[in-house]
C-alpha cells in the first residue's frame, strides 16, 4: 500500500483492514461498507479507535450492502467520485 491510495473495504466489520491501511500509509483515503447496524458494529467506537491511535480515520463508514450500486456510489462520493485502488 502506497501513500495517497484509496482503500475500500466492502465487508468492513470492525474495520481492521482500514486500521492497518492507516498504519501503513497514513495519507491513504479509506471507506468501509458494512451491512450490520450499529447494534452489532458501533461506527462511533470505530472512529474513536482511530482517533485514540492518532490515525487518519476513514472518510466514511457506510451501513449497507456492498452489492447495491447506490451503496457503492455513496462510497465513491465520499472520496470525491474517484475510483478505489
């Protein structure tokens, strides 16, 4: 993973992939999609984890099904319409 890349995790769960990306390449832009609601995956806790580690947080943590085009469009719009690497 190189600096400045864009990372999408379509099955984000607790966002360990995005956390690792932020550790390896702090300037990467990341977005997570997770179908589970906040009762299963607490997005506020995930963002707090990034903050406590002083890592760049994901641009978005989207609740939805990654197979739905509108959800993927929302992910792309969170990084200004660019494609993911």
